[in-house]
């Protein structure tokens, strides 16, 4: 995929016009930083959700699990 | 504020959002601030949308447990970033109830990661006392950008409470980086005059004039006038510091409109400061006016300069000839003809000819405006000095138009001045039949 395509895929749409000033390596670098941030956030959220289940009272755990995971 | 500063601010905000270092985004310094702002908003949406489904489920689950337990889990398990992401989708009352059970330090951490637009309702419902505690904590951490992002989302009472706990220096540094510039007017309106005075003094003492000018550039004309008056009321030493700062930080584009908002007496005092009179400073002022089309502000400034400084500006004005059409428009629209006519009379011949040609080419409305101003300010001699640079045929043609547009008194005064200056063609064209050199009973020219 082109650098432009890679960045737009991460942004979920067209980048602001001014980013046309970036070269291919810079676009790929920014797309990589954004991808890392998304993955890190998802990882942390997943871990926090799992861990939180251990904190809620046993009585509520089933209901909470159902709300969280369907 | 210069775009470079705004670009720097946007990069800091992006690093916070993306959890990376500023040097990893160095290449973004080439992008303008508005594009970076659009990019940041896009990235905010992407990060939120990436886990929207799970964040929504977390918010739903939090309703099933007591606020105290939700607060404990938020602090000890989720941490500030994830709590900030969830905040925007919680019911505001519930979010505030949970926030009330969290320590101030943690809430300050959450605020750092909060997207104020998504969490605006929650922010708006936070109790003033709690907001004051968080503001105090953020001020201690010198997190001005974070505080600045909250302005415009807090309730009035909460804003007042926060203003009460932050010192003037923090307030200036925060106000200069407020995200929602349109909120600065409301913010300034909440400050009593005594506080505004201490803030202006702090701007001088702590060398924070760029921050103060950034605020002055975004408030209403009336507020700009009030702040400018407070600044103008300070000692010469303070005002000299303001001039140094404008010169050093390239802020004449902001300061020039502020000087126009001053009262005439204050503006005159400011314009006569010794530091203004140097060629370097005057060149920077003219340059800023040219770059940002601040012609009306410059025209309000010029007549108050001492004669030697006006001559220096006149010498600089030669280079501005291509921009004179804009100057003429500004003089007409802002009713600053007297300033332009008086200034033009001091310019070199070629520059005067250029202005005279622009006046000759202007439509009747513009010419009538000029004539009314000339009559009111008795600037017949100065205006003729400029118009006399036209070729003889053009002089007569313009004088005939003037005869059809000016008042009877205005025509008499101009004819008398033309006669005194031995501009026979103009005299004859203004009042056909009056022989040049003939003494009249008309009002004497200047």
C-alpha cells in the first residue's frame, strides 16, 4: 500500500490537506505511531476490563461479565 | 500568536494523545497549525472509535455498581487514560458522582487525557469547589495546555472558582493557550478590574507580554480597549518592556490594533515612547501593517508620532507603493482620511503622485468622503500638496469632479488654498471665472 493509503487507512479517511507536505517515510512513521497508540489502548482496555472483574463483588460478577462481553 | 507557537502547541497535544515523544513528531513542524488541529481532532476520533464498543460496555457496566466502587476500579485498574476515554460516554450526573469520590491528583491525571468536547457536559457539571482543587493541582504541575483546554466547557461558577485559585502568571500562561479562543472574552469578563491590573503588571514583571497580547488579540473591541488602557496606565518602563517584547517576538501585528484601542491620550503617550522612535522599530511596525493589512491601525498611529519619526516612516513608505490602494480603502472605510492626507503631505514626490492618482481614480463616494474630511480638518493645503503632483490635465479634471462633490464652503476653502499655492488650473476648475491671484472674501485656507 502507498504511504498515503497507509496513513488514510489508519485515520479512517482523508488526511488534512497540509499533510501532503510530508514525504512517504514521514507518513508511514505517523501511521505507525497512530497504529501503536490504538493497539496499546485496546490492549490496556482489555486488560483493565479483565482485571476489574476480579475487583467487583462476586455476587455482581456474572451480570457485569454479561454486560461487558455479551 | 505566531503560527510557530500554535504548531508547537498542537504537537504537544498530539504527543499526549498518541503517547509518544515530541521528537518522534518533529516532521509535523512543517505543517500549519490549522491542519495539525484538524489532524488532532481526527486522531481523537480514531482513538475513541477504535474501542467505542468496549468503552460503551464499560460505561453500561459502571451503572451496575456503586459510585464508590466505580471510582476505586477507575483509579486502581483502568487508570487515567481509559477513565478519560469512558468519561465522555458516561451519564454526566453519574460521572460527576464518581469524580466526587476520586482524589484530586487522579482527576488531574484524567483531565490531562480528556477530550473536552466529548466530555463537555461532564466538565460543565463539576462542582466549582472540585474544579478549583483540580485547577490548583494542574497549576502546580504547570499543565497550562490542559487547563486551557477546559476553558469554555466549565460552568461560570466553576470558572470563577478556578480563577480564584490560580495566580496571575498561571492565568496568563493558560489564557494564551486556551483552545477555544472565542471563550477568552467571557473569561476576561469574569475578572474584576483590580485583577486585570495585577495581571498586566505580572505580564511586565514576568516578561509575559506575548501571552497578554495573545489574549488582547482575541477579546472584544471594548475589552481590548479596557486592557489597553490598563496597560497604557503603567509606568514608561513597563510600556518600554511591551515595545521590546513586540519587537523581539515579532508581535507588532497584535500590538498595533491594541494601540488603536487605547484612548487618544494613552495612544499619544505610547506612540511617543523613546523606544518607538528608532528606525528598526518603526520598520517593524510598518512591516507588520503591510503583512497583516493593518492600515487603519497604522493610520491611527502615524499622526501622533513626532515629526522625525514620521519622516522615518515616510522614507519606509516608498517601498509600500503597491499596497497604497488598500491604504486608501482603509482611510475611507475607517474614516481616517485626515491621517492619510497629513501623512501623504510628508512623502516624496513620486509617492505623493501615486496616492494622488489613486484618489483621482476613486469613485465619487470615496472622493466625497475625502473632501468632507479635508473640510472638517482644514487640510486643504496638505491635500493640494498631494493632488498637485498630478499632471495639469488630470489636476483640472479632478478639480471639476471636486467642484461637483464638495460643499460650497469646502470648494471655497480649496480654491483659496489653491490660489495661495498658485495652482491656477485647480483654482479655475473649482470656481470657473475666478481669476487666479484674485483676493476673495472666502474663508482663508491654512
